[in-house]
C-alpha cells in the first residue's frame, strides 16, 4: 500500500482523482475542482495523496497538516476495491504518523453513513458530542449538518471550539 504525494504536474493521476472525487462526494460536500487545483499549486498545508495497491490506483486522500491536528477533508477508495481493508490500512498509516487526526462525516441517516461511522470508530475515532455544521464550499449554499470525529479519543467543549475555529480558518477560509 502506497500513499504518494501528488503535485500539480501529475496530470494523469489528478484526472483519476478528480473523477473519483466527483463520483464519491455530493456537490455540497466538495470544492470546485479548480479550487482544489489552485490550493495544490499554491502549496501550503493541503496535500493530495494518491493511494496505490499493487501498483494500481486505489483511491485518494485530501488532507491538511494543521498546527494542532491532521485533517482528512476527503478520502475515497475505488468502488471495486472497497471492503478489502485498503481504507483501514491507509488510516492506520496516518495514525502512525500523526498524533491527532480530525475528520467530518455525515450523521447516521442510512446504511452507508452508519457503516462509514462504524468504520472510523473501529479504527479508534470518536464522535465529538457537539453540534457541528460544515460551512458551505460555495457562496449562497447552506451549512451542512455533519459529525466531527477525532483520533485519539477525548475532547471537551474548549477543544471542540478550537478545532472548529482551526477548520474555519484553514479549510473554509473564514476569519
């Protein structure tokens, strides 16, 4: 299993990632691809990792190396490869590298969202017990009700506030 950093010059890899990104995430839960490309080109704390298994494209992860934690913004595995422990292996590799990881996921509303939450809980993430709304990626759209999950466990209201302030500043560009 490999996590390979992608640069703006990796056009073939970015094309595969772009297709899976749009397939895996509803429009309200993702940036315009032009913004992703601009963030990648500008450098900074955002990274795109191409995930490969046996030399083949398996998925991608868009993450942010922030001052207090690593934030997983988007993470997707090719549909034909889901259920083969690739996602769990990638998360465990990140857990070995970063002492604190935060991610957003949809509240449990159907089988897919319930299964996704259970996947992260099995890997040691906890749901933060506070109301959270993901700011919209586009002007004129509404915030989305989401869950914040954190590894390792433990988070009081002050820590939650700090996490949301960091996300607003670095991810959603809200001052």
